[in-house]
C-alpha cells in the first residue's frame, strides 16, 4: 500500500500498512529459562521467562499452573529521564495496567493443566521506548515463554506441550484520518484513534484496547483498523516462527523420541543364538 496523499509522512517513508523493522533475538539472557530481545524500530524490550516449582495459593493442589507477567521501563528508555517506580514505593497505574494485559494475553494460549503446578513469570523490561512497548512485550514475551516451555519439554519436565496457539500484538491508529499500522511515539502521541490488538495464531481476538483520543470513530473505521492489525500480526508471527525455529525443532525431535514405541523384548533363544 502506498502512502495516501492525506496521510502524514512516516519516518523512513513507511507505507500505511508497513511494520517498523522487526528483530527478535531468542536466548538473549544466559540464566533465564526462556528469553528474547525484541526490536520494533527504535522500541526495544527485553523479555525473560522464569520457572518456579510452586503456584499461587489459589492454585495449590489444583493440578493447574500459572503464568503471570511484570513490566517496567528503564529511566532513560524515553527522551527524558523517568524516575524508577521503586523510588515511588509502588508501580504506576500505567505499569499495573500493562503487566495485567501481558499476563492475560499469555495465559490465553497456555494449557494450565499441561503445565502442572509450575509458575512462569515473564518479565518485560523496556530498554528503549518509541511507541508500542506493550505490544512488543506481548510479542516478545510469547517467544520467551515458548523458549522456557521448550527447555522444560526437552528436560522431560512436561508430559504434554502446554502452548495452545501462537500469540502476537500490534498497535494501529488513525492519524490525519488515515489508518496506520504499528505507531511510533510521534504517531501515537498525535493519533486521533489508538488501538492495541492481541490476536492468536488461529486469528482469535484476545483483547482490543481502543480509545478515541481526539475524536469518535465509526464501526467502519474500527473494521479498517482491525484488518490492518491482523495484517501486521501475520507478519509478526513470521518473525516469531523464525526466532523459535531451532528450539521447536528440538521439541519435535524430543516428541518423536517419546512417541517411538520400545523394541519388543527378545526371547532367550534369540539372545543366545543357535547352539
């Protein structure tokens, strides 16, 4: 799609339906069970999945696991320094909202019974923020979660593969009355309408966060924005598949070894051979 005449000029002359350059580096951290560094243009989020052999009190003896998330932003992730939230004594309302969103999104694609009584915490730290940190955290957090599950599966700590589907998220918005995909900070701050959309690999919606920042919007405009979001999420999933390919190949090999039937026991005559 070429840039419509009415659309504001985008950085790098991106088309209205074009994502910023995407890079996902799995295994970015040495000690975490799963990790990924995701870069969406100038936005960079480090995601780490940590596994604990316990569950919250409301899950004890249920046979069900739990997946949760935490989110934070480095003080100089933005153009001017933001004080660390620990110095304020508690997370801001924005931080609490974002980490609840990430946790809800990741739980939507996990079979908690297959996970067993394990807790996976996905920490998402925005190293640099240029718009879309929460959607990047979900997209990268899914990769970190899948990496952690792969490690557990290969080690034999899971009886069943717990991921039910893929998961990714992207922002869309109306700027100058034109639908745009994957808003950077400048576009997000000027957007008339702003949506964050979370979708599974099967095309099922997990969450839509949408706001008319400067004006109301119509059902037809909402449909346009959702179509754009689905297009972008398809491309994000391609990046996730490339990032996860080595780990998922090892998972497939481990699954094949498990499914291979054991050899039939040989009788004594066959073992010793002819007299």
